[in-house]
C-alpha cells in the first residue's frame, strides 16, 4: 500500500485559504487519492477524491500533478468549524481497507 | 449519500465484562466492513476486516479471541470486546465500502460515528 506523508499540523486564520500537501511517492496505477476530515470523537468524513489533475466540489479542491506523487487539498476561506484533522489516503477500488497516516491537524483561529 | 451507523456512541463498562458494538450499513450492502481503533491524539489503526459469512481477518497484534467479530448479514457487523480491561479503552470506528454490481468496491469509504469505550 502506498504510504502517505503530511505535515503534522498547520495553523490558519478565518477567511484564509489553506493548502495541505500530501506526498505519496509509490502510488500505484489503480490508486485513487482521497481526503477525509475528522472532528474529535467522530468518524472520518469524506471530503474529496481524485485520480489526476484537478477536482473541485462544494467544499474543497484537490490538485494532483501529472506524476501523481503528491496531492494538495485546498480549503477556500476557512472558518473556525474547519478545525479538524485531515487525512490523505491512497487506495484502489479493491476490497482492502483504507490505511490512515498521521493526518494533519488544522487549527483555525479567529 | 450512503450511511453507516454505529451503536452505541459511548459505553462505560467494568473490567472483565464484555461489550458489543454494532455497525450497520443503512442503505447499501456491505460484504466487507472494517474495524478501526483510535487512541487519543493518534490516527486510526486497522484492527480487522469483517467478511460477511466468513471469518474476519485480523491485523498483526490484534487478538482475535479478545475482539470477536461477527458479520452475519450484508448490513450488520458486530465487534465484541471480551473481558475488557482499562487498556482497551479507546475510540472504535467501523467502515464500509459499497459493493458495486461489478464486484468492485466504491472508491469512497463510509465511516460510522464511532464508539467511545471506557473500561473502569
């Protein structure tokens, strides 16, 4: 399984754009890149998923370069409620479980 | 979207007793469910893979006789922590991926809300 590396923590202020980069140097051809958000004492929640180039939904954008060895989650205009841990996961559509790395703890301040 | 429901959300039990946690996929079938454990300030660690109609597959270091998993139907998996001890206190989370008609999993995994177990 492809291993992921993310910054342990990040700080931001309300209204700013936050970019969290994840490296996954040994990503496989069949692997998708998925980001999850987790609040304290809750299960992870799906944010966005992509395979290559750029994906955008109502809450975030995901940028994936051509070599797919890294990806960047972009959160536009964060608010206090975006304070959470963000996990970058790499996996395919097979039956295997998703493997969680350390995640990035984002703290948004007023 | 698909929903995975876990019950109970929290439980406190005495040392030596057993606790059962249920995980249900509410609007899709899940032949495979996954159980994770998460300690404070740490990431989710996979404990076992629950397979409908067959034995669970446990990760290295997870005692199968202590963490009993039963996947009796396509929508229900249970995790029983037997003879619980304070060191078993943790946040337990289940996950499921929707099985498509092609036999492949949906790329998105759905997680339950988690169960906070406290053993006193």
